[in-house]
């Protein structure tokens, strides 16, 4: 996810200045540091290492649950935290999950980072967010510290992360399916404390790589579970609202559609929260709050071209493949 702060707003009614010609705009265009500061790199590395630790705990839980034919085990999740001081070497069981998930998230953020570098936009290194949740992290982000001045740059920054992250997640998901276990009743809340949903791409790939099995009865290998998390994060980022990646993509295509979508998407998520998963209420409130953040105008609304329109369509397909109305049940 790119940082939702100073990168875009609606075009003003007056003709926008030509940022390539106006001398008073040139300092903001060309005086971009060659790379983020060493302090930023040090902070990014420290956050990565801490997140690796929390993901190892989460991965150890998924490895033990997988061995016991369970998708999630709250007892094993709590026990995994005690390994930090009782037997740290036992956390090595969480490496397949942790490294896979961090690779997917890092690929996503590096997609944003190098898109920013390509368009001479000042951004930070990727920052991971360690947190002792079921998946070990709240994701990652980059800070964008200079305006995004063209629609092409806005599109590239928004679309690059989800596209690259998806390409890394799919092989991991296939591996998880190939090494999955068939567990009858896995999707029955009466037999499990919590049931993890299945995105459309899992329903499509499961019968191909696991002899016609149903996705709801497959217990994914921890590598596949990390891919599941990465795909879920991708779908959240591709929500076409405010300054999420999907919002950047839609806004580069149509600012009017972006304004309408930024109102409708929180309402849709609130409906999903009522019908399926209460966590959607949190996301709806978050998107409403982001709408009040100050943004900067796009000074050069140049046409995107056919290649970017194709990428926009691919982003929509990826969103449909990854999105889950009920990611958690139970």
C-alpha cells in the first residue's frame, strides 16, 4: 500500500499549469534526492526484522495447526508466543510462512517504490508493520513525500504494487495447493473455531492442482496460507476508493468515477460487515476517514494509453480473483 497522503486531488476549474515549463514548479520536479536517507533505510531494516519475528510466531502456529489438520488453532497460536523465550529455535518451523508472506509484501511495496523512482517521486523505503496478530503483521507501506503530478505517474504508482505482488503470490498459492491436505468438514464452523474463506482464484486452481478437490475442504500448506494472506491484502489495496491503490488507478482513469466510488465503497463494505464479517465495518470507517485528508492536484492529466488501460483491466480481474466477502467466519 502506498501512503495515503500527498499525492492527488481533483483538477481545479482553471487550466492547470504546465509543470514542465513553469519555472516556479521546476524545483519541486527536479530536486528529488537520489535515494532515501540512511536513517530511513535503518528504520526500514529494523521494522523488517521485528516483523520477521512476529511472522515467525504466526508461521509456527500455522505449521502446528497444519500438522494437526486444522486451519487455525488458538491454543497453538498462544503457545507459539511462549516459544520466543522458552525455545526460540522452535520458531524455525514458521520460516516457510514468514518468508513467503514477507516476500509477497516486499514485492508489492518495491513495485510502488521503483514506480516512484521511475517518475522522480520522492518516497521512503518500504516500512513493515509488526503486530502480534494471527498473521504476524498489519502489512507494509511507503511514504510518498512529493506530489504525483501526472495521471500516468499516478496510475503506475497505484497499479505496480498489486500487479507485482500478485505475480509473486500465485506460485506460492499453487505450491500450497499441491501440498494441501483434504480435510472433510474444514469449512464447517461447528468443527472449527474459525473458518478461513476461499478467494475465487483458489476455487479455480484447487481442482486443477489437487485432483478435482473442493477449495473449502483443502487445508493449505503454510506457504499457501501466506499466499492467501498476500492475496487478501492485494484485494484490500485494490478497493477503488480514496487513496488506496485501486483508488489511484480509478482516479487516473476518471476523477468523477473516483469521487463516486469513494462514497459507495464504504457503504458496500458496511453492508458486507452486516452480512458476513464485522471487520468490514473497520475498513468502511477507515475509508471514510481518509476522505478528509488533504491531497494535491494532478497538474498534467495526460491520456494513459492502451497499455495502461489493459493494466487497469488486469487490476480489476486481480481484484475479483482475490476478494473475499467473508474472509473469516466463526
